[in-house]
């Protein structure tokens, strides 16, 4: 009896996971104009631009390189949601919308989140989204 219940439960999970593959989130990148980017507007030191490009731009810009698991539900839902939220919070592709004061505040807040271990999100650190504490000195200036 228990074996039969486990077998049916496993089959139900497999069917649900297969059905979930048909519910795909939006994984598009809005147009990115290099003239409106953080690098063009803020004109940071090259090492700062490189750190932010490597560790932050995949979720915080319009130039996301979607990883393979962003096509497999339910991970696809999490990745798409995180990118959408990341772009809304800080978008390195649309830095021209910020005044110089707002730009400094945004960077200061981002540096604090990294120092406090809130960013990058733990699930993306193995994929290169990691900023060493010593690199924070370069960003926060």
C-alpha cells in the first residue's frame, strides 16, 4: 500500500514538473544603449566598471546572459523574477535617469548590501556574481 502510494506520488510530481515546462516566464532583454549605461554616465575607474559588469550586470542591466537553468521550471521562474526585481532596484543600463546625487546614493546602498552579504544573492555567487570585500573599496571610493 505504502509502496503504491509512493509510486503514484512520484508519478504526480514528474507530471507536474513536465507540465510546468510549458509555463515559461519572460526572458527578454530591453534595448540597451551604451550611452546611457553606468560606465558611460558615471565614468568609473576601469576596475570598478569591470567588477560591476562581472558581478552585477547579469541581473542589474538590460544585457542579461540567461543561464541554461533559466529555461527549466521552476528555476526559470525564480531567475526571471530575480532579474526583474534586480533591474527595478538598480539598472546599470539606464544610469542616465539618475542625478549625480542619486547615483552616489545608489552606489553607496549597493556597496552596503554587498558588505552586509545581502548581494549578490547566494544562489548566483557560484556563477561569478561575487565581489570580494577588498573590491568594495574600489567601488565605494
